[in-house]
C-alpha cells in the first residue's frame, strides 16, 4: 500500500507539566504526602485537549491538597522525550507523568532509539481519559457513509487519499487498521500535525482526515466537515448521532488515551493515595462535563485495570504494525 510522507516524523521538543501540591491524606513513613511540589510530565502543547484536562485536574487537586498546581508544557517527540524526562526523575513521589498512550504502546516500535521499557521502568497509576477517533470528510464530499468511502477505495486502490498526523502515529494506524479489516487500499498521506491534515482535507488535497474530535470540532460545527464515523466502542456524549465505524467494519475500534504513570521506585503508599485522589477528581461532574466539551472522556480506575488496558492496546497496534511491516524510523 502506498504512503506519501509530507513531513518526516520528528523527535522534537520535550514535554513537561509541573503539579505542585501539599496536603492532607495518606501517610508515608516520614511525613504526609505530598509534602513538596509534585511535577507532572505532560508531553503535549498548551491549549490542547489533554493539557486543558490536566490543568483542570490540577485545580481540583490544589483544592484537595491545599497547594497550587503549576503546568509547564514542552511538547514534541511523540511523547518519547517526556517519557525520558520522567525516567530521569526522582522516585520520591515528586514526579509523575500524564502521558499519551501512544508513547507507551506504539512509539517503542516505530521510533528508533527509544531507551525506556514501560514494564521495566514505570508503574501505572490510573487511566485518565480516552478519545475515540473520528473519520471526517468535507461537507460537499460525495461519500455520505463510511461504507461509501470504503467501496470507493476498493474500486480504485491507492487512489483515495486519507490524511493523518505522520507515519506511525495513531491516526495513520487507524487508517491502516481500517484497510486491513475491510480489504480497502487507501492512499495514506502523512502530515506533521492535526491542523495540517485537516486543512489538506478541507483544501481537497485529501478526501478524509482521521483525528480525535477536538481537532475537527470547529470545522464540523461550522459546516465545513462532516463526520462519517467514530472509532469508539460506544456512543459518547456529543457524538450520539455519529455512526460507529465498528458497525461497518467490525473490529474498527480505536482510542487515543492518556494515563498517569510513575517511575518505578515511588513508595506504594504514595501511589495508592494519588490513585484515590485522581479517581475522585476525574469523576467530579465539572471535570466530566469539561472533558466532554473537549472530546475526551474520563475513564479512571485501578493500576491493575490500566496494566490490562496497556497490554491489550499494545497487542492491537503491534498486529497492525506487523501486518503493514512498519518498522522504527
């Protein structure tokens, strides 16, 4: 299957988010935790949906713990540099990561030189939120359903362009998975980011863009893009009227997701306390409501549930990588 690379996959700038907190709560052998600023590594740009969610979570943790939360964004590198920053940090309970799932499940298999190993180096705290991908076309597109789009790709292999955010990124792998499930051969066109891939579709250079809803929402609401399907396994608030891709292509379920993790060696009592507080905050009605506005959906739980989720996500994407022979670049 052909691909076009409009921009090389870059290992760009670092990403970090700083959460300061002190508190009430669980006791460590020496003193209550947190008793010093708590740094959260967040490898996404300021103003992005995960950043907005992290800032809101920080506000609520400030209220719970009685100290301020400071957010510091240094995005880039598909999360790898952020993961490395967490790996080089201390294990005294002052540093955590609020990281995208692809940095755990995909990046080690698609980017050369990734030094960390999740199972060896990190421990899960909780899944924070998930975001289904949406498959969008211009409103004047002749394709009214996902079935129409797939049929067109089958009738003209490698001629129906689909825009993504770069080789080996989740939007690219969603396209690849859809092709594997249906037998359609899309022409995958790689752009350096969501804005570029969306504008390529709006401008007619590509016929579909795949990304999370928050990226395309403005143009959908403005009548410039139409969503053909969502890759969720259920109808989420705000997307109730959008068909599920799984209904047309069984198995076409995929999420972007964010999780809170820690470097191995953080005291277990700290992890237990942090998980409890994060679960409470992520389930607050105002946090849930704001998240839904952003097209992300809180799904907190236990460390064991996150461990299982990561294992299943890795298996899912590794199957796609192997089937398409996508190697580290």
